[in-house]
C-alpha cells in the first residue's frame, strides 16, 4: 500500500519532488493506481496513459538528478478533459463520432502543462462535446459524484472534477462554455476557474461554442488554482482570439483585498435555490462581512434572459463547429447500403455518431441561423448578450471587486433525474452562462454543505459559491477566494471514497 | 403572336483569383498559388496541416499578405476599402470542404463600389491600339475567402475507380472573388475585361494568372433582353456558368447562351424572376453549356460571423502604404510608351502584354541610360532591339521547346541581362557596332553562362566592333573592286545602283566590322577619284 498521496497540493508535491523526497515517477504511479482503482466506481477517465505518464515523470526525475531547472508543475499528476487535443491517445469528446479519433497535435494549454513538468495521467470523461450539466451525456456512460455515487458530479467537465474531488490528481483542466467548470466544481466541493475569454489559448480545444469556450483549472486549493492558471494562460499566435494582456495570478495571493466590496445580485437570492444553497449564500455573505467586506445589493436585470440567449448563441456556433464531423476525413463513417449516396453518408454517420443532446443542439443551432429566423433569434440573442455584459459592467462601476452568487441553484442531483427534461437541465446553468456571454472570469469555491434526502437516502452534499470579476480580474478573485478559505473549512472536507 | 425582333446580351462576371501568397489564407501550410510552388513535385494532400484538414481544435489565423494583395487589386479596380471587414462562415456539406463551412465575407467585403475603364475591342475581337473607345465596368465588390479542395473521380494516372478521392492541397488557399455589375453586352467585352484583369493581377504581383493552373476562374451570369415585334421587352432568366478556366471557354459559354436563351424562352417561356436563376457547366468538347442546377433554391448558407476570427481593421497607414506599393498598371504604361517614347501602339501593346517583359523593358531602358544612351532615345531604342532581336529569339525558342509544351518563352527569359542590352545600345549609338553585329551580339549574350559577360569586351574579343582604319578600308575596297570588276566599271560609268554590290562585298570581307556609312564614300572616292 502506497503512502504517497497523488492528490496532494501542487506546491507540496513540487517541493517534495525537487527535494527528491518522492520521485515524479512515484507520484505518477500513485495517481495512475488511484485512477485505476476508482475507475469502475467513478468512471472519471476515458483513457489513462501509463506509458507516456511514466515517461514524462522519469524525464522530470532525470532533470532533477542532473540538477537542471524544472517547471512550476514538476512531478505533479494532472488530468485533462477529453476535448483537448493530445498528440497521443484518443481525443473522443465522449462521442461515438470521435470514438477512435487520434489528434496529430497537442493543444497549447496542454503543452504548457507538459512543458511545466506536469504528468498527464489521462483524459477525463465529459458530456459529449461539452454539452450537458451532469456528465450523463457521454458515450462511455455517466460519471459519478465522489460524495455520493448515486449522484451526478455535474458537467460537462465531469471526469476532470470527479478526479480532483476524489484525490486522484490535485489539478485538472476542464473547459467552460456556460458553466462546465464552475457548476461541477460546486457540485463536487472543489475550486474551479473559468478565466477571462481569451486568457487561455483555445488552440487544440475541440470547439463547442467558439465565442464562449474557455479552458480553466479545477483544484482543491486556491494556491493550486493560481499555480495552474499561471502555467496555462498567455498569448498564443495560433488563436486569433487570444488576449495579449497579462494577468499576474500569484501576486499577493494571501494578502487580503483592501476595502473589499462584493456585490450580491438581487436575482441570485432566487426562490429556485434549494435551502442549502440559499443558506450557503447568506453564510458566505456573513463570512465576508466578518472579514470587513462591504456587501452591496446589485441588479443583474437580464440574468434570467441569459439562459435563452445562451441556448441560441451556443447551439448556433456548435451547429457550425460540429459540421466538420461528416464521416469523410476522420471519425466515424457509417456503412452504406447499395445505392446510398453522399447525403446518406452524411446523415447516417452523423445520426449514428452524435448522441441525442448533441443532435438537439445541432438542430436548434441550424434553425436559428436559417434565413428567416436569423434576425429573430440569433441577432436578438446577440443583443441580449450585450445587455448582460452591460449589467455586469454597471455592477463593477458601482465599485464591486467581485460579484458573489451561487455556482448553481442546487447541489448534486441523482443520476437520471433530469435527463428526460432538457429545460430543467439547462437551468443548472442559470448563474454561470451570463459570465461566459460577458467574457468575464468566474471562480467557484467550496461554500457549504446541504443535507438532502432522496428516495429515503440521506446525503450531505457540497454547495459552491461563485465569484465573478471584471475582465482580467483573476488575481483579485483568487485573493478573495483565499480570504474566504482562511475563514472557512468547507474546502478541507474530503469525500469518503 | 409577336416574334423576336432583336436580342440584347447582358453579362455580369464573377472572377475568382487565387492570390499568390506563400502560405494559405488562415494557416501556415504552403499555398499552391504561390509563384514558387511546383505542382509537378507535390503529392496530393501534401500541403496540409490540422486547419486544412478541418481537424477538431484547429483555429484560423489571418494571413495579412492575402489581405494586402486583395486590397491592391481592389484599389487597382477603383474600389473603396472597408476600414473594418469581417469574416463569415458559409455553411454547406461537400467532401472538398473540410470544415463544412467556407470562411468568406458576407455583408462587409474588403473592397466595394469600384469601376475601371476598359479599352473596347473592335469587330475582330482585338483592341485597335491606334484607335479605340473605352467602357466603364462597375465593380460591385471584391472579397476574400478560402478555396475548397479538389474532388477527383479517377485515380492518379487516369485509373478508373468506383469512388471519389479528395485532394486538399488547394483547400484553404486565399481566393479573391471579384463581382462586376452586369455591364457587358458582348462576349468580346467580357474576354477583353478578363484579359485586362489578368494583366493587372500580374502587374500587381498577386497572381501569375496561369489559367491552366486555375489561378483565375470565371463565372459569367448571362441573360438576354428580347425585344418583340410588338415592342414588348422580355428578360430571360439568368444562367450562371460555373468554373470557366480559359478565355475560350468564357467566350464559348457566353456566345452559346446568347444564341440559346431566346430559343429556350420560346420553348419554356421562363422569364427572369427571383429563383428562376439556374446554374450550368461548360462542356469544352461539345462547346455547350450543361444544366447543373435548375432554379437556384434560395440556397441557405446560414452565414454568420466567424467567432474564431477578429475583424480586420485597415487603418489609414496600412491603406496608404498599400496604395503606394501599387506599381504603374499596364494601361498607364502603354500610354506612357506611346506618348513619351514615341512607340507605335502595337509595339507598346506588345511590351505591356507580359508583366515580366514589361519590367525587363524598363530595366533595360534604365541600363541603357546608365551606359550613356541619350535619355530621349533609350525607350525607343530598347523597344526596337527587344521587339526585333529579342522577339525573334523568343519565338525560335518557344517553337523549339519540347513538343506538347505550351510554354511561351518570354523576351525577359532569354538570359541576356538589362545591363548588356544597355551596352549594346550604347555601342550602337557611339557608332561602334553595326546592326547585324548588334543582333549577333544579342544572340551570343542569350546563350547560357553569359549573364556576367561584359558586352563591350565580348564584342571586342569577337572582333565585332566597327573598324575605323583607313588602310584596312582601302584593302577591303580594293579587294571588292577586284572581285566585282563589272560592278566597278558600272559605278565608274556613273551607275549609282551598282554600288550596292560593292558595299555588300566590303561588309562581307570585313566581317561586318567596316563602318557601313564610310564604305560607300570610300568606294566612290576610289572609283571616281
């Protein structure tokens, strides 16, 4: 039995590895073993890469042995969502259509991890093409919540979140188009950060909705969140939407924000919140007050339209982004019967390859871009998008350092309870989509627990609180989260798995 | 029932120009339209990368060189340049379109609202450069987009296959789509415009304009206006003929439709209306258009702004830099050659017909002036030597090129350098070189390995320079008189016509080195005292 904790905080691991108290290879082995051991239980991984991971680990150990400098993540095991291209293994997006697709190149953000000495343990499960809020829309079956195996971990970065929550790795990469990092982070009691749009390169990230997609880290500590962000961010010539601005993520991380002012949206105290979520929000407000923060009420009048605008813009872009999966060059190609033509090749390959949620969104997106509907749907949604951004801008003009609200209206729900009701599932994103529409950074932190009873089964489930900041305000968000972590213990609790 | 009294043709033209950038429109894969690209050396699907293949996760990055070239063409066509221009996705499924959408420009094209005056061809389809009218052709827009790949229905080597294969070498290459107003009324006009546009693109250096390589493709939109005997006007429905890649095909397709559309209208009675437009292809063998798509079903391409790309902002600086980088265009050069150099229209037209020849011509003029040729005479003198000694050799080499090759050898490709041409002309002007010797020297300098040769030294070494030596002249004259006693007698007897024979003999004896002007004088002096 190994005594090595593969999920130990990044800074500890890096220190121990560079001091040769533990080898990177031992860290890699421990993470791989734990991932393997929990795979049947959690289904957090699509593929593990033992050979490449051990190779990466030995390379780090060799550098250390030679006395050469190593990166910020030397010897740290990490997991990446399976919608990020990696030049080995599969990149499936948990879709039948890419079930056997192998990318010939590596995504910029992933390459930065590798260059920093991280060990890529494996690719994690997700809702197909990142479309979903539960981790259930995967062709490889649902992922489970480490706090309660009958429940979903949230999504779409379901495997990346479960793997961190279960202590398989200290950090992972997810992607967030409408809440896919922040919502599962909340449901699994860990930290998750969706950076400002453009701060992290999207090159190599399989596109869902290009104007909303951002890669971001999931971790168990604020320090790890900052460390991961520092590594993956930065301008990339391969991504035209990549920001040239710089964020100093680590600066004064444990220095409290002077004169902290937080805005709490009137709309976040919604009746849709479960009692535990409502209580966590109020408790969070109290904690910040105790820390000396000024809490002001703000108004995000268009937040309720966020879901509607999001479910027009995101599917519109998705219908176009996913059109390339046509069975011609790569990916699944349907067997054709005699006399079947090119159109049959397209229709059959795509019908067999895409799951129902993806098909639903492709149809929705195709519809709203069609002539005759474009103005009424797509252009209107763009106008709403601008209004939402204006709402946030106005709030920050009132002097808020950040906006505080839940990451989702309820804690983890049971598997299958929302799969037949897409609208109920879409409402999971009510507090998160606006942040993507506005291109802002959003951070989820452990904010409490809620005792629930479903079908006579009692459980205590994590609740997440979300901090939203102005563009490029990541450092402030991280410092506020650190202040909160110093006063609370939610982030120290671990699932009994 | 009213009969057809007359038919008027109406044509608008869409032109696709592959811009000769080094890399493709949105990635770093090499472009097949690049000047240095070798089609024979490149395997199918060799100019590819993740973006060209449409691999998931790949992202487009704008090639500013393509924007620059597109702006140059737009400016040359008198277009306005949009200060901010956007990229849109045009969606449709086809195996040669890897992303299943083409990145194009929908409502904010880079170049718009232009016009250019073209010289009108005469009855014979050619422009009479001594006397021609011009016509203004309106340009609706010129926008940038990416090319598609190629779908092949037989295997390399012509082997039959029962499936199709895709070559993506062309996919993603920058394409400039130019759309004119329907201002053309004859096929000759369209072809003349197409040729002029090709020439402009060559002068701008944005395309080699080799139609066989697909550097330019033409799509005329053709219809006719029929006047009936009762005075009623009928507009026939518009036919768009796709992908014509030779001037012959452009002319053929338009002439065919001009003849056919009135008959088609008589048969089907379909008039121009929204949705009545059809798409046809061109059969080069039968010289007919062939129906591809009846009634353009208002194709829904679901255009929307590409979220992967930022708008391109053309600031004043960039625009002015681009404007300044545009070389003088062929029509302006033609006028200058006639007005300033005193060239005949035909000579000037021959010199501006090929960009490389034209640029070579001007380099030779500069070299001639440098070598001491009188400024006012250099243009004409260089034109003479290039269009005589040069054209003769270019034609010989073209004819001698390996069978099957259609490559025309250009005067600028002969091997002789501008400096050498300048030296020849300077020697001529100084009276050191006879005309035959000049032509011979020109030929020698076209041979391989002579690029660095000093023309003056070579002429000297080969004894080609005119000899100004009275003793030698005396010897040649005596010998010529001895060889042609009869002619000498005739000259003595006052028959001037006979002297030509003697002059010829002297030139022959001197190997062309005798000063032609002095020979006659010397002979008469000898014979008539």
